């Protein structure tokens, strides 16, 4: 007879139609057999964290589909209410036109020399985050020229598969060289959450480096150590001076970049943080909140906005490219057409 720890409180038929890989995952309503050999040497808390992560991974597709279905239902409900005159149409923020943009002199580097530290799903996430950075330039009042350095390997393969049009993207360069080969070392500043220095403002004459890594906090201090070894100064964003975070102060690459764009527009860190950082990252008074769920923040962001970002990715013109196009148009207007 099975022990109480091995018995499930859920009906056997409840998950009968699930994929095989889902059936092997322990659900919240099931008892945990802590004596199972595969949990040897693990504390109960560590076992629960492992099972929570397994469940998160196994139900990823379900969550994404549920989110899409929820958005679809909400759009349909809103459409009916608008048609009935019971709801005012939503007016989104005013979109900045390309001619209203002014390119910043500040260069931003995404350092992608961390392929070996990431597993496949993290490399896929990194590709999405870089795409978001490029998309953010589209709606920024002061977009920044971007350079993706040490680009290659698995990350390049993902880009070639998912976004082969990147070769046509404007305002962003993908290069195999490191930032030390591309820029004057005296202008380099590495952004690191582990830095002792705080950036109270951004210097547009500098080249700011963002570490291109998604590692679920496995490799703490990686960017800070790399910059220190290379003799490059580091700074951290002044998050702690303006907000109380519910988890660690490490943000995704696109969040860091978007915050920088908002600071250039507002010159106000607090306003930039509040506009970009997800609400769930702010300090919570709920004692039941589990800080370990912070490890899934990157995937939660992907599920909520990847579709929207893909639709927003358009080609942007740098000031030089824009001037060239205008000169070409002027020449065409004043030069007789040749047969």
C-alpha cells in the first residue's frame, strides 16, 4: 500500500489527456515524496523550488495560449462595448514620428561574449531582448546608435533563423569584434548591478556597455569582474535611490536600455524607472510572495509582449542615412530623368 506521501489528492483521470512530459510533473495539489532518491541531499525548500521550476517549464505553452486567448476575449468584449457606446475607444500614447526624433550622441553596446554561459532557451531570450531594444528606438524621442559586439555562435544562428532581416536594420550594428576593438577604451563604461558606483546621470560622450546575458542569476558578478579585469569603469543605475525592489536589482537587457532612453527624454530617473520596470518587481507587502519567482521574470515578459514587439519592429534611419536619402531625393527632383 502506498504511503501518504506517495498518494495524490487529485483524481487519476484529471490529467489523462495531458502530454506525457506533463504527467511526470508533480502538481501543487499532489503530495511530495521527499524520500525519493532523486531528491537525495536536497532540503525540502530546494525540492519545492525544483518542482516549481519543472511545473513552470512543462506548462509554458499552456500559459502562452491562455494569455493569447485572454487578450482575444478582452479585445472582443471591448469592441462590443465600444459599438454599444458603453466604452470610449482607447487612445494610446502619441507615437513619435521619425522626423520628430533626434538621435543621441551616446552609443550603447550590447556585449554578447557570454554564449557559453547560457542554455538554449536563454539564448533565445537574449535574441528577443535585443529585438526589443531595436524596437524601443522606434518610439524613442532620442534613440541611440547600438552596437552588438562579439556577435556569433548560437546567438547568431538564432537571429538567422528568427530574424534574417536584421541585416537591413537601421541604427544597429552586429559585429564579431569586441567593444575594445570598436571603441576608444577611455570612453567605455560598463553597466553592472554589482558596481559600487552609481550613475546619477548619463554622459552622452560615453559608450555604455550592457552585458548581453540571461543566466537566472547563476553567474553573479560576471560583468563586474570582466570590466574590472579589463580596466573599464563600471556604474549601476540608481534604482535603490528611487524604488524598493521586491527581488534583485538585475533587469533584462531591454529594460536597462529602455530606462536609458527614457532618462534621455525626461532627465528623471524615477519617472524612467516607473515607466519601464514591471510592477511585479516593486517591493510587495504580501508575506506569501516567493522571491524565487523572480527567476521567471524574463519569460513572463516574453509571453506578454513578444507579439506586440514583432509588429513594431521597423527600419529606422540614422541621421547620416536620413541626410543621404534627403540629398538623393533633392538630386532626383532637380535632375532630368535619363531614358
